[in-house]
């Protein structure tokens, strides 16, 4: 693993671990700590400006980074276990030549409780014209499966328990969503929960019809 990716993974896992430690000390739920810390405008160590929902420069939930640091970059390749199939895999290479949405989430992520059902409804409404991959990050399989089922998710979900792929993408807070064009270059990135408007914009960009 490249040193830069290892560093991002370490920061991501350290940030999550710090919130869990705080939970144990003060008796507050892990979800509440995450909501108050990472997602209420306090960026994790090493996070890009505006990477936390409502953070500086983000414009709130569903906004895109004004800097667009990842714009135009090739998305990191990944090949992860399929959360819904013990013997299966979810890989970026399997979608070669196809635009797609890659959504990083977790069952313990408070904003994901609103975003994931919205993403599930959006995917179903597209009737197969939009490809979505969910990447469950730093989570247990049992919790993730229940969360996805309750949210009505029917798109593929990759398991990223060690946050390795999240680190490779530079994800330092959840949720985050990447829109990739047919060459799997990043054309848009949403920090925090997506909205119908940000999904529509991202899909236009990944299909080459946006500005």
C-alpha cells in the first residue's frame, strides 16, 4: 500500500477510534459523537476543506467541494468482498467503460440514515440507467446488512472494514460520494449527504452532459 494511502487510512481510523473512546468516557452513543464531531462542521485530521457536512466551504449537506481537489483524477481501483455474497466480489474493473456512483457509508453514520434511503430510492427510480456501488466502511457485516436492508438498498455493496479503499479515495468523514465517468475519472465529489439536486448534477457530469 502506498505511504500516502496508509497515512490517510491511519488518520481515518484514528479519528473514528477517538470518537469511540470519547463515547466510552462520557457515556454518549457513538452515533451522537460522530454527529457532533465529524459531521457537525468539525473536520477530521487531514480532511479537505468542507469535507464535513456543514463545514467551511461545503455549503451544507449535499454540497460539492469548491476546490474539487479530486476532480479529473483516476479513481483508485478496488476489489472488495461483496457484502451480500460471501463468495463474491465488487470491483471497479467490473464496471469498465460505464459511468458510476461510488458512495461511502456506514451503519453507524448518522447522516447516512437519511442519505442511504434517498440513494436507494434514486437508484430504483432510474430503472437500471444509473450504476451505484455502496462501500460500507469501518463497519461490521451484520450491522451493515441490516442497515442496508432497512434502507431498501438494492445496488451492490462492497465491504471495506479496514477503510483501505476509503483511505485510497481520500475519505476522512462519512458519507462521501464520488461520480465517475466512463473512464472512471472523478468528475464530481459530494461531502456529506447527497440531495436529489446533487445526484442529478453528478449524473449529468458523469455522463458528459453537465458543465
